[in-house]
């Protein structure tokens, strides 16, 4: 069996489609939504409307570039959750319509599992079991990956996601959304030890990022009272110090997870895994701890349909299909 699957991602603010043939991703078409920039975060209603506008064009492009005919498709994969309900509904409904029209199966995909499976799009791929730190705008998890579709969350945030901490800090500094990549860029020119922000320590392998967000809010407010130009004058140092604290919090738990489980195959996934300090510090830590590390290409770190296609491929092989009455889920455990 060499399945050909069209996969659709619409959980947040990227509308994406990808065609996969026999486990090889043929393309990954992504339409990002610039409409949210000025609001400091994703506006769900605007996201749903933008998905609605983009989805036909994105799917058409993925099909045309793959050279695959609609009638050659064996299944349609889609993100069922977790995500914004209105956004998910667009992808789910589109996938249902297509599967019904073509008389082929539907394959639902868990977005968080798909972030982990992004590691199987290109070589080298990790061997099982491995640990994956999945860090995005909505999630912060350490996942023990036992097989392609067998995963266990062994640590996670008890409040905000780390991507949210990046984005909210950026918003406090009046940067456009998403602020994570901007903080990363400015941090490169700053001193990571200029401002010692206190990281929150949680028991076990769990994380908490709401404390640092609040501490950051008060810090900026107080410094601006003394000097209204504080943020613009010290921008690089502020970004470098904040980023250093967030990355250290992530890596110290990852190190703890590896020590506890004895697993030294370590992967990172999700939008925040595009962060350059996280990538560099992970590489240094890996040398120290003799870890074998896996970092996906940038294009497969943030939301994309190629990872959904990869997950759909493994589920298709197991004939794990959904019925046409499937509904999206805002929350969906791994
Ligand atoms: O996985 P993703 O595209 O969407 C979600 O499922 O949330 O992740 C988006 C998150 C945003 O919070 C964004 O600010 C963050 O990833 N992000 C970054 C970087 N690139 C994206 N955070 C820090 N540094 C980056 N280079
Ligand atoms: Zn994501």
C-alpha cells in the first residue's frame, strides 16, 4: 500500500495543505494570517474568516504542485484539535466535504502529536523511545514518544504556554503579534545577564510561565516610570535576558526528564523550537550530556500541514479512520 493523502491544518492562524505519498511529503503550502498583527494576539473570529477565504486556494495549490489528481487520493487528513473551534471547523468541514465527494476515508489528527511527528518528515529521524519538548503558542509539554502514535505527556505547563510568555512580553513592549520571533531577533544583540528575571520552579517535570509574565509586566511598568524611554534604550538587553530565562526554564526540565527516564534521544518541536537560543543551548547541553538531538527544519517547527500529513500517513496504515460526523475539539489530550 502506497497511500496518497491530502492533509489540512487550520487549528490557529495558518491555513495549510500538504500532499504526502507513501510517507514522503510532496509539498507544504502555508497561508499565514497577517490580520492579527495589530491586535497583539490571534482574534478567533478573524482567524475563522481568513481560513474560509484561504482554504480553497491553499488546497488547490498543494494539489497542483504535487501533480496528484483528486481521484488518486486515498484519504483526507485534517487537524481535529486542539485549537480554536471556529478555525478548526473550517478545516474539518472542508475535509469532510472532500472525503464525502471523493468517497475516500477521513483521518483525524491530533495537532500536538503531529508537532512531534514533524521529526519524521526528513532524515535523520529519531529512534524510539525519545523525549520531545513541544513548545508552541498554546502548549509546553515534555512528551515520551514510544512509537509513532504512542505518546505520553510526562511534564507540562500548569498555566501559560512558553510561546504565550514570549508573545505577551512582546505585547507589553508594544511589539506586533507574534512577538516571539522579534524577541529572538533583538536578543541576539543583547546581554542575557543584564536583567535577572526570576524563573518559576515547579515540582517534577511541570512548568509555569504566568509568574514571569507578571514579573515582567511590573518590571517594565516600574522602569518606565523612572525612564519613559527604558524599553527602546534597553530593548536588546531586555529581550536577551527574558529569552535566556525562558530557555533556561525549558532546558532545565528537559535535562531532568532525561535524567529521570534515562532517555538520551532528545527532540524539540512546535513554534518556539524555531528560537535560536533554544537551538544553540540545546546543542551545547547535548554535547555535555551525550544526547542525540533532533531539531526540525524551520518550516516544520511552526504550524504546517506537512506534519498533519505525516501523522495521517501513520494512522492510515493502521486504518484508523474517522466517521463523517466527527467534530473538532478545542482540547484534545495527546
Ligand atoms: O506551533 P505554532 O506555530 O502555533 C501554535 O500551535 O501555537 O507556535 C507559535 C508560537 C508563537 O507563540 C510564536 O511567538 C512562537 O511560536 N515562536 C517563537 C519563535 N518563532 C515562533 N518564539 C520564540 N522564538 C522564535 N524564533
Ligand atoms: Zn502548533
